[in-house]
C-alpha cells in the first residue's frame, strides 16, 4: 500500500507559504506556512505539520483499537481520541517531545482492566506510534 501527499512551498522560511494536497482529496492546496505554524494558535487560517501528525496519530490509534476490539468480539459505540503534540525549541532545533493520546470510549461489555490492556496494546501497535520511533530516511533530488 502506498499513500501520497504533495507539499509545495514558495519563498523563504519565515515569510514563505505553501500548500498541502493529499491523494484522497481531503486536502487540496490547503495552506501552511511558518506564520500558521508558530503564530496561529487557533489553527483557523491553515494547518501545520505537527497538527497533521497529531491527527494521523489519533486516527491511527482509534482504528488500531477498533480492530483489536472487533477481533475480541467487542464493538465500540464510540472512540474519541485527542492527540496533544508537544513541540519545544531545543539546542538542536524544534523537536517533538511527546504526544499524549487522550481517549474517551464507549464499549459495552468490557471491564476497566480489559479496556486498559486493549488501549495500551493499540497505542504500542498502531503504525503511526511505530513510525514515531523509527529512523528517518531521505531521498533528495535537485532539479535544475
């Protein structure tokens, strides 16, 4: 399986602007910029990479948990997860320090202990959780 997204950037870092487009069309030339990343706390003017990582992590975690529950013969009424990403400026530069997954779930027929086990397993096993622990590779091509 392959999924694609395209980022286009115009201008320098501080004043430049860009757009993000996803294969699915969920984003089509959606704006992003340094201003939107660091000065737009409510997020209403555009997105930023950290917000997208948080959204991907929350969605992936919910899906992983839903699959684990289904395999056990359980069907959740609702899984609502908020991913709170914390990024700080360190000596090495801006660094994602943590993501807190805040889950509220309605799952009939499940004990608190079982719920905690399934949630911990989903957190550890979802592909985005595993991605955030992996090495990063780069293929770069300079166009003339």
